[in-house]
């Protein structure tokens, strides 16, 4: 594996005609093949001038507030380079124009990776920020990230890991959860119920194949009235039932506070006060807060997190050969941030 350093290196970038997936491999990212081509031209110009190894200090800032994530992955790019790196810790909050990352070293060591590093931070910070907003709306109740189906599978684990950084309690994407040291969580999709033909058939099988200490949460909105199905499942599984999941589609009005209140009341009246209510499907902070007040015990949130708009990141050179410098409109020299921690 060799890092791209010049426009001449473009000649060795070959695409196999039978390539099955278009996403970049780890090796392609580390080689610099996902950078903007103008950084290779920049290196050609600087090397022609004898300036490629000029010592510089670069800083990265964002144009809006958010929750910091993605630095662990970015350090995977920089760790074996002749650079020093300071950054916020993952999970830290930041304000517009705060210095988030400072990189110091020869420009040739990291300049080609500007595109890559900014992209990693822009997306991960956005997902972490959305997860934090959703978690705050949960009012102390668990938040599960169910967003993998809304993004390209190559970045699904990155997204769900970022959601965990932002405050989600767990994630359904296997790799995303495990990257954060968690065991993935999830129940059963509607497909199982549609194939089996009845909610109780699936609930019984779910119970039979599960380990004794495993939580049994059953989806209840496939065939019948949600409150009716909740009671049927509770009567079938008794104390072994941990919770019911409600994912009523928008075509039937979605999950509403009134529906949750009815389900909760009917379960309580039948003596099933310990059965948890988990909801999912098109949730966003305002709706989460309403449902939390109505009695929901946990939330599965997907598109609100996965659809978060990347946070615009900028990398500026702040020192060149030890001297403060900046483009017009920016202040020359490094901008201090007491939250920065030495990473490399």
C-alpha cells in the first residue's frame, strides 16, 4: 500500500470492470484515492518549488454548533505520519468557529488527506449531534439507533457508532454497535409476522428460541389493533415478556400519544404493569418528547439521525514555517481552545 503523492500516481488507479461494490476500501482511503485530485496537483507544485515538506500548523473548525465525533477514525489516517495532533474528545460539544482539531507537521505528511479527514468529521459530528438532540428529548429513557437502512452500507456502521458517541444507548447495526464495544440490539421485523401469519405464532417461536435471560420484545402492529395485540402477547408470554414495540405506519396515523396511553392503560388494567412500551417509526425530538410524556419507555430512532445534514468543516493553515498566516477574512495564527487534548 503506497500513499498517492503526485498526479503521476493517477496512472496506477485502475478500476476492475467486475468490481461488485463502489464504496472505497480501507486501503483505498489510506492510499489517498478518495481525496480531491487538486491536492495531488498542490503537492506537485510545492515539490517543484522545493516547499513540499514545509512545516505548517493546520486547524479545523465548524460553522455551527454540534457534538464532536469521528476523530478516532481520522487518527487512523494520521497516526503513522510525522505529525502532532490535538483535538476535542469524542462526545464534547462545540460552538461555531471553535478549533476542533490542530495538526502540526510537514505539509507533505497530511495535506493530501484534507478531504478525507473533513468528510469523516463532517458526517460523524452531524450524526452524533442528531443523536444527542433525540436523546435529550427522551427525558432519560433509552434511545436505540435504527438508522442503518437509510444510508449506504459502507457508512452505516460509522453512522451508528457516531450515534452512540452522541448519546444513543445502543444500535441495531451489528458492526456499528460492536465498534463502540456494544452488543447490537433489535427485535423482529414485520416480515416475520407476515410470513408466519399471526403475531402469537411469532411471539411463541421468539420465546422458544431465546435464552432465558434475553429480553423478549414483540412487535404488535402488524395484523390487529395494537392494544388488543399487546394484551394477547402479554397473556401468552406472561412474566417472560419484556416489552411490546409499536411501529404503526403513517398510513394509519402513526404512533400517537393517545394510542400509547390506551395501550398502557389496558396493559395496566390486566396486571401487566411491568411490560415496557417501545416505539419506532418516523420519530423526531418533538414527537419523542410527547411520547415520553405519554408513557413510552424506549425509542428506536432511524431517519432523524441518519438524515442529519453534514456539518460544514473547514481546514485552514494557521502557521507556515512557524509564522502566523491566514487567508483574507481570517485571523492569522492558531486559535486556542482549552478543550483540545494531545492525541498524537
